[in-house]
C-alpha cells in the first residue's frame, strides 16, 4: 500500500491539492460510476472486485495500473498466455 500512497502523493503534488482531496475525488468517481445504469460500466466492476462489489480507492488504482501495464507491454501478455 506504500506504492498507492506514493501515487496519491504524486497526484496531489502535481495538482496542488491535498492527498485527502485526491481521495475524495476518486471516491466520488467510484460512487458515481457504481450507481451507473450502463451495462458496460457495470460489467467493469466484475473485473475489479469479487462479485462486482464497489472497489476501494486502492483496488481501483491497482486495477488501472495493471491495465496500463498490460496495454503497454502486449507482447509479454501474449507470450504469457500463448
């Protein structure tokens, strides 16, 4: 979780706000999207957490970081699953 705090600190510094404000903004996004009626958005929750539960801020950041990692190195993913 130290990496998550580092990410939150970096985002806060880059935007001239507190870590708490960054967390509030992320939580507001999670809350809004979790209440969405869009089937595509609802389906994403099942990729992030068990049983489609609302993810924590940390879970969302880890999910996004893993997605970026996979997309930036597709050849590794292809080799791993080939």
